[in-house]
C-alpha cells in the first residue's frame, strides 16, 4: 500500500459554473482530494474569471488547493493557489515570476525524463507525466509507463503526478509505481453514479493498491 498517493481533480474542458459547482462540492465532500485544476479550453479570459469566482471558494473553503491551467496572470490576479503549465504554455520560469515563490507551479513533462529533471531543477512544485492510458479528453502524442514514476521517486523529492485515462480499475499500477497524485477528468465527472461515488472508488483503490 502507498497511502500517500492522492487525487488531483481536473475539470471538464467546458462547463457551466453554477451547475458544475454542485458536482464539484459533491466530489470534494465524498472523500480525500488534494487539489482541483480548472482546465477550460477555447474560452475567453472573462469566462475563465467567472468560473474561478464560483469554483475557487468551493475548493479553498475545504482546504483543497485550487490550480488554474495555462494562465499564470489570471491565476495570480484571482487568488488561485497555483498554476499548471505545459511545454507549449508560459515557460516555467516566467510562470514562477508571475505567481511568486509561495504559489504552486506544476509542469507537464509528458514521458520525458529530461523535461522532468529540467522542471525539477528549475523549482517546479510537481512534474506531471502522461498519458498513461488512452484518453478521449485530450489528443495526446506521448505515452508514459509506470517505470517512469518509479525512476522519478528514486531520483527526486519533488512530487510526480500521473495523468491520462486513469480509472479506479487501472490506477493500482500507478500507485504502486510511485505516483504522488492521480490527475483525473472523465472517470470523475462521467462516473455513472456521480462524482462523489467516483472519489470514493478512487480513494478505495488507492488505499488497496
Ligand atoms: C496535472 C496535469 N498534467 C498535465 C496537463 C496537460 O497540460 P498541457 O500539456 O499544457 O495540456 P493542456 O491541459 O493545457 O491541454 C494538465 N493540464 N494537468
Ligand atoms: C489534460 C491531459 N493531459 C494529458 S492526458 C489529459 C486528459 C486526462 O483526462 P482523462 O482523465 O479524462 O483521461
Ligand atoms: Mg496547457
């Protein structure tokens, strides 16, 4: 068992804030969740701001970190706890300057040991590897394997996040390999019994891994 692996919820790429707020609260009230990433795609800044205004307090009032995808300036302006940047986004160092030393800044590293070491040495708070499994949420070019997580754990103190097609049924190998966080979209928000049931299923699978 690796009890210190935790859930990292990532929102659907499009959502209506008031309706999604109900799902988010249900997910966070169902069990252990470390953080929530607001990941909206193909929307303008005001739409992101409106979603932050509604969703950030739901996470932060429960002591769950609220991280914004892609937009360090907006994250800083709106009181998010951190930002996640990919290799085609604002570079890590610039994101860190915008966010300040105390904020969480995470970096996508795909399946690359090199990218992860660079991000780690630059001061990233976590590195994210993926996609581990096929996913319909994002077109992915890279496929990571669990040995990458084990290698990282043996080398570095900085936490690693696993992402891509993760379900309660397939997450055991990632937990045992050393993932500190499992980042999940569809298995949470599309769970047939709702997001609360999904969080409970993940918490159980992690505890039993
Ligand atoms: C935790 C986590 N890991 C990876 C990603 C992917 O980021 P990126 O490569 O920038 O792709 P987009 O999510 O921006 O489409 C992520 N968002 N979160
Ligand atoms: C944002 C992202 N980056 C790599 S895979 C992915 C999508 C993960 O979504 P899901 O958990 O639905 O596969
Ligand atoms: Mg990005």
